[in-house]
């Protein structure tokens, strides 16, 4: 069974060429210079220069578990649903502005109020700080969406570490609060769901130079997010949602590229999502790396399908 359609098969060579150019735009990462904290700061500074910020985003502060928690908000004139967005960055880098243009487009095209949470980052704030902040943001949205935005149709989603934290947040809401059913859909984009590492995360079956990630990078980021833990400890469901009981989760759209070192995470997790009785749609892009929605041909295929999925969730279809 092929995992992609004829349109993507015919676009394989274009995706490969665009992916190579895309990878070349990322700043070089030197994991051997300076302390871990110095390297984290350098990465954040380098990546921040690539961020395209929207003038339509505004900031608001809510109460978090360790003090004020910033939400980056997009609010359309008409609101049909509200979405909690969680940014990527390997739990060490990133900011809500990282996907400003995507969140602005979702807000305008789907009439979504979007709030993106600035959760605490490793290595300064390892697990459980980031998940705690994301859970707090989700609880705020559940409690306030009706008054703030006039809707009770809630979505959650994110990219990479943000997809991981979105899944963790849903599981926490179900297990700790009995509230997972308040969310009608999840957009889980090239996430990491096994922090003990799947085969692809270990580099098995990967060609060097075809991804923005490599096994050493994946391991380094996990080490900072969940330090001084064994593989078994990192496979606790609150860290590795692949190992959770997934019953009672909302419909989810999973997206990944075949050159992504996290491709196994998505394929394994999506299958377990389905086996648990949940609806899952999976978009797999041949030759595409991690962060593949930044590749033009992938984006042109992915965007209308994302819109269709989220619209169906909000409308209850």
C-alpha cells in the first residue's frame, strides 16, 4: 500500500530538489562549542533571525504554573473555533512567532482564534516545565474560549516538539481533568512521540544530508529536555505519548516526510491512534525532510488538506 497519492508521486523529484535547497537555508549547528546553555542561546538567536513576524499578532498574558505565561493571539472578526498552537524547536528553541504567518492564515481562512503559547524551554527548564505550561494554556482556553471568542469548538496542534507537546497535553487533559473531549481536532505535524528513539530517529534507513535533523541532534535535544533519564524512563507516557493508552482522543491529522528522522514516530503513532478507536488522517511526503511544510511543493499539497480537516472538525463533520 502506497502512503501518498499520484500527485505526490509525480512531484517526487521536485520535492527532492526543493528539499535540498530548503536544508541549505538552515544555519549550521555546532554542538561542540561552549556550554549547553551557550549553545542553546546561540541556536535561538540564529533561528530567530529567520522568523517572519506578523503585524496582526498580539500578546496577552495569563497565569502559568511558574508565573505569567505569554500567548500570541490572532483573533478574526468572526470566530468559528479557537486553536491552541504549540511551537516547535526541539524543546530548546523556538517562539510563538515562529509560525506567525501560518497562524495568521489559519485565523483568516478558517475564522479561528489562535493562541500560541510561549512555554518554558530546556535546558534552563527541563521536563516537566514545558508540558506544564502547555497544559495551563489549554486549561485557560477551555475555561475562557466561550467568553473571549464566543465558541466552544476547540483545536490543538503544533509542529515537531509542538506536536509532541500537543499530544502530551491532550493526554494530560484526559487523565488528570477528564477534559480531552473538549477538543474536536488535533493537527500533529512531524512530531516526536517516542523519546527513547524509533529506528528512523536512530538513523536506520536514512541517507546523510537529506534532513535538517540527524540522530546526534535528536539525542542531544532529548537529553536536554529529559536529562538524567534512562530509555525506559523516557518512555513514560507523559514523555512518550506513543506508549500511552490513546483511547478517547479527538480526530487528528498527521504530517511527515519520508526523509524526516521522525518519520517512524508519526507512522507508529498514527497507527496506534487508529487502533485505539480514534480517527486519523496521515499525509506522508516522499523525499521530504523534517519541517517539510517549508518546502513549496509540500506546502501547496498540505495546506488545502489542513484547511479541509480543521474545517470539518470545527463543523463537527
